[in-house]
C-alpha cells in the first residue's frame, strides 16, 4: 500500500477515536470551557517546567534562570501582592501612601485568608487566580450562548483561554479573578438579576481600578434600554468596592484617591492621554525601535520592509476575488505574521487596543449592549490612564474584547484556526519570558 494512503488511514482512525470526545465537549458548555482551560494551562506548565529551564537566559539585568517550584508563578507585581497580603499597605513617613496602594485589596485579602489556613503565599495566589479563571471561562460560555449562539460561545471561550496574555490568569496576578467577577456582573445585568449585579460589581471594583468602567456601562445601558430604577441603582451600587477602598485610603492616608495619586507620584504616570507613549509605539512599528531611539534612520531595512508589506497587503486586498478566499486568507495571515516578526510587542499593544475598539464598533449589533458599553468605557479608561505600560495585559482583562474577537472568528473559522495557532506559539513565548522574569506585555 502507498505510504501516503497508510498515513491517511491512520489519521482517519485517530479522528474517529477522538470524535466522540470532541462532540461531547462541544455539546456540554462546562466541559468545553474546562477543556479549553486545561489544554491552554498545560501549554503554560510545559513552558514553565520543561522549556524555560533549558532556555538560555538573555543578558537583560532582570533575567533569571527559571525556577522549578511554585516560585515560577511569581514575578513582577506578584511580590507587591505578597507584601500587601502579609504586611499590609506600605506607609511612608507615617501618612504618605506607598507604591503598592495602587493595587486594590480583594485579591491580597483572599490570599491572606488562605495563608491563615496554612497555605504558602504562592500556592494561595495560584489557587485563587486559576480557579477564578476557570470560572470565568464557564461563565463566558454560558453568557455568550444566551446572547448569541453556541458557535460564538465556543470561539469566545477559546479566545479567552488561548490568548497569550491568558498566562496572567494562571500566575499570581488579578486577571483571572477580575475576569470572573466582571463577567459575572455583566451576565447578571443582562439577566436582570440586580442583587447579583451589586454583589459581583462591588467585588470587581474592589479588585482593580478598571472595574470602575462597569458603573457607566450599567448606567448607559439602563438609559438606552429604558430599564427601571432598580437597574440604575444596581449600577451605582456596583461601585461599592471602590467606595470602601476609597474610604479606607481616606482614613489611613487622609487621601481618598491615594490609589490614583501614587500612580503619578510613585509610578511616574502622566495625567490624561499619554500622547508621547502612543507616538513612540506607532513610530516603533513604522520605522523601528532603533531608528526611533537614535532619532534618525540608521536601519533603513525596517521602514522599507514595512512599506513593502503595506504594498503587498493592498495588492492582496485589491485582487482578493481573483485569488479566492483560501489563498487570500492564508496570504494575509502570513503577511501579518511577518509584520509581527518585524514590529514585535509595539504592534501587539497597539493592535489589541485599536483593533479591540474597532471590533466592538463593527460588531456592536451582534454583541450584548452592556458588553459593548463596558468595552468602550474600559478602553477609554485605559487611554486616559496616563501610560502605555502593560496596556495589552490590562486590555485582556476587558472581556468585551475577547468576546468581540470570538464572535468575529465564529464567522470566519479559517482565520480562527490560524489565530488560535498563533496564540499558542505566543503563549509558549510569553510563558518562557515570565518564568525568566522578563517583561511580558
């Protein structure tokens, strides 16, 4: 028998073997969401404990050899959460707030609770964030299945699980917890379960400052849909977490907005839109980081390649009907991959903000109205935050963006499979970088 035919038959047997499992997962939303979570988390564990320890450590000052224990899940902001959970918020000169006041209290409070039960900090933080992340996947599936359809729910869940920034749903950060609480609040509002809106919204606004975007989202949606007064009231009361933290800061530091003040005094963030930061990112994409840093074209290849990619992209779009859908899609995906290899992280940071905003507007009639309003309010909050550091990670915490991308990919599945494949490669790369304490996002 021809070897190719043997291989084809073997692959067919494997397909027949796994088909019942795949069909079962697809028919059960919880199983599908958990499966997406387990598979994507397995990639992170593989990168942490198999790939990262054998990768050469780059010559950057903060780079370290990957750890083998729970410590591999702790880097950058994780240590700040540890200080809050074990010692409380930092106070300088008896009254001045320290830099960790910028981090909201719910996550470290939960960690403190598990520490009191005897768990070490690392294990407590990992358990809370991961359990919440899996809960977020399940809630997102159930929510989108109600507002859209099963296909959209599957793709939105897959996007949230496989996005490379989902690494922050497994390490000692607040992404998993915040996604769970914000999705729960948004879903409750859609289902008109207003006591739950107050509960989940209050917890979300006690987790991170971007939860503040829930309040205008609920109020605007209530006005657009002419909802009863209880909807407006629940929208306002969803900010109780922020209110209580503000009261705490007022009592302890005599400054109810200390969590904002330290952003400027301790973290050197500007006030308002960071035009210089955005200009830098865009110019890094167009002319390259080296040329931007030097203030002159010392590397002509970067801008030349960008121009060539732009010309090829225009030609592909111009003659897309002659090429056919498959050839156009794969050619365009390859072109975007090359652009990413050239531009790197600045392209990802810019794309997730601008692309996310475009998708929300383009699909505004297909998405839940409260999800659209929350997405725009949260993006506006990020743009007005006075910085561009960690923008992509913070944008990942806005579930509306993953929801919009998932709905779009449910219409264009060829793009969807390519996107998930690209996400998988980036997830490995981001995991290795995090394990070596290199900056991610």
